[in-house]
């Protein structure tokens, strides 16, 4: 395991092993390595934020999908069984008796 980590580290950061060794200009090689480092820092931050807020996103999407399902069920019930929404409680109109 130690050798695998060391090989990975050298492949990325050792100028004699890294594929960036083919860039002859040392300052340009350093710039490219810095740009890649910045890119990975930004990508890691976005991923970590996504994972952290992922649970809230799942809850939000579940609520929205649930609301859509309830709306579809209500419209379907209103079409198929409109008497389902008939209320026996409430105000009576003039002239109605029990």
C-alpha cells in the first residue's frame, strides 16, 4: 500500500517521473502543475459541497415529487369520482333541511 501511494505521489509531483517532464520549460511546467492543482482544489470543493448539501437536495426533490403525485391523484379523483369531494358538513342553503 505504501509503495502504491508513493508511486502515485511521484507520478503527479515528481518532475522526473510525471508526464509533465516532456515540457522543457521549467516555469511553464510549474504553471501547468499549479493550474491542475487549482482545478482539483475547486473540483474537490464543489464535490464536497454537493455531498454535504445532497441530503437537503434529496429532501427537497422528494417533497416536490410528492406534491406532483398528490396533484395528479387529486385531479384523477376529481375526474373519476367527483362525489368524493362532496362535503356533508358546512353551511346549509336556505330551504334545506336534514
